[in-house]
C-alpha cells in the first residue's frame, strides 16, 4: 500500500469537543495551566497528580502526556517559553515536540479502532492557537499564526500525521484561511479536478446558497454508528435467540423492518417502565456521542441559513455552537432563528421524535408535512450538499418526487451535489438529471479509511475557499499578518472610525457603516 500524505486542517471550534488522537494543552516549564483550560478539564488536578512531569518541570522535555482515560483523546502538556514571547519562532520546538509525542500516542490508541468505521488511515492531532494570549503573542498574532501553520505543516509531513488547528477566534480563523489560500499546494493531495469542484461549491457557499444535507456518515468519525452499526448495537442490547439474531442481521433486511422487530423485542422483554420497553432510550444511549469529528466541525462554519440532517445526535449543533454560529433546531425550538437545523428524523433530546421503523416512516408525512415542505423549498431555491448520505431514504425520494412535479419536468433544475466515497453507476444513472456527483479521493492513497479522509480534505478546501470575511483587517494584534496595501487600508478605515463625530453617529446611515467596520474587526481585541 502506498503511504498517505499528511494534511493540515483548520476549523473554528472547541478543541476539547473534537474527536482526535491527541491534543495540545498549553502550559509552561512549571506545569502551570491557565484557568480557562482548567474549566475544560474539571478533573485536571487529579490527573496532574498522576502524570509523569519530572522531565517537563526539570527542563529535559517540552511535553508530557496527561494521565487519564485511554478511551478519550490524550491531552499533551506542551510548554511554551516561561516568559513572554520575544519571537513566534520560539514556539517551533514546542510544536515539534507535541507532534512527535502525539504521533506515538496515536499509534498506541489507534490499534483499538482498526477495522471499525472510526479508523483513520492517518493519526489526527489537534492544536489550539496557543501563545496568542497569555503566552505573550497577543500583539503579533499574524506572524504567530503563520509560524504555527508552517511548523505544523512541515513536522506533520515528516511524521506522516494529520494536524488540525482549532481556532476559537473569528479573525484568526479568517486569516488562517486567507494564508492557506495564498499558498500553492495547500490541498495538493486531492485528486485532479477536485479543487475546481471545491471552488464551485465554495462559490455557492459565498452566495449563501449552499445547504448541507447530512447523513450518518458525517457522525461516524465522532463515534456515532452508521445504520447497520445502530441495528447491530440495538440487537446487542436486547435478549434475542441465536436464530432471531441471525435472521435480524441478514444483509437483505430493510433497516426499517429490522428496527420494527427490535422494538417488538424490547417490548417483549422490557428493561424499564418506558412505553416502548426502553427501545428509544437504547437508541439515544448509542447515538448520543459527545465529540464531533472533522466533517461536522468543517461544515459548522458554513454561514447558510439552513442545514438538514437525518442524524439523531447533537454533533453538528454542538460544532455550530463552538464555531460561533449557533442554530435553532427543528423540531423542538419553535420558530427558527436566523440559522436553523432541521432534524428530519428526530433528535436525542426528544425520544418521541425519532423516526426509525416502517410505521414511523408511514406516519411521517401526516405529522411533519411542514418539515418536508421546508426540504422541498430548499431543493428549489438553494443548492444542497449531500454529505455522508446514501440517497436511499424514502422520505428523500418522496420529496424529490414532489419537487420534480412542481418543476414540471425532470432535469429542469439541479437539486444539489453528492459527495461520494466511491462511484456507483446505478445511482449516477438514476439521479443524473437532478444531482451532480463528486467522488472525493486523494492521490497515492488506497488504504482502509482513505476515502473518508479524502472527504475531510475536500471539505477543508471547500471551507477555506468559501471564507470571504476579513475580520482580521481592523482587529488588534493582526497587523503583522497584512501586506503593505492592506496596512494602508487598515489605517485609513481605523482613522475613519475614530474621526466620525457624535452627531454623524446619530444618523440612520451610521448603523450600516458601523456594521461594516465591525465586520472588518474594528474594536475586536481592544482593551
């Protein structure tokens, strides 16, 4: 098998909520950790007491693995300079040390995922924008960000790992995407033609037209099961004879009929007083995972008003909250806010909303016709991006049928684009008049899981190309990330913002000028 190419991802989110192999926990040579990180890890004190810190505090190493549960991502204590940064280059040794230890930890942990849907062909290590605040880099964030990108890219390539830079600050996120767009080869591992497809979809996103339509494949890397996996785990949770289990798990069975049989099995031998014998509770326990993978983290930064999912879990809405773009959830939150997520098959927060059996599907339209209409409207007025979705859902087929009838003829409009991991001639033939198909793949990579990773790299490119906001232009501390022309523009706009007199600010037009200045970062980071 050929070796995989490393890649640097950028997301806006919360590093403690991301599914990865290891993540960088900033500290110093005295193992001091700021209060913000202590909030992220409530058991930090107890874990520090169990950690081997002598080499770190003795100056013999810049890193130490934090003791803890083997099943969750490993925080790696990583020491920056003890005093304030004098140069961003002072962080390079810390980045190298973290990635080297993280790669060793990943190899130890990944053996458990081999052969499962969660397995990634390349370890994934996560880094925050460290050194940019308490580390003394607050007034040099442009060059600090450039240094972190450079060092992480080079070291990741040497070690054969993937790195995701997790940014909580919008100016830093926007600048990181701008820096990557300006560098040739940022997505060179994608197969020929895919970057053009990413740009096509990014243009739809910039116009506010791209609507993610997410299936189970989006949640798998976070630990949620796919549909066959859900059925199998439900079968494990209820008493079945060997003959019943063999019949249930027959690959020719429809998932809805499998679910109906399992519901009957739960009712036959209830483990709780629930009306359905604990069936819905078992589904919730299985799918309600806490950490999201790269796909939800990347898609969460889309600024589109709408998003649609068939998944019960809360991974996408958690990622959207962390990305600073929270969404109201339908059904459940009443009237939608400016951005909303339609959970077409229900959610773990409302057990009665879950659609899984054939009876659930048959009763769907009578109870939720308005939600089907929302999907149909999106198909007719937006461009849907199908991610982790196999096009086999009956509700989807019914809605497309209605849209075709409204359009007057097949092929009049393209509903959207399907991101697929493999070519399927049958689907491509059936849907050729309604959908565009993009097979995501990376060059020179054929190991298990490589197609799912290629999807992540494609989404990373699409999101970088879709990011057209510039909140770093006027934000404090990002001056060194601007070129000469941008610096001139910055000074002129800041001067304008400061020169406007109070009486001019009281006009009805000022609110629009002020909004533009704030969108460009005016006032961000100011003391």
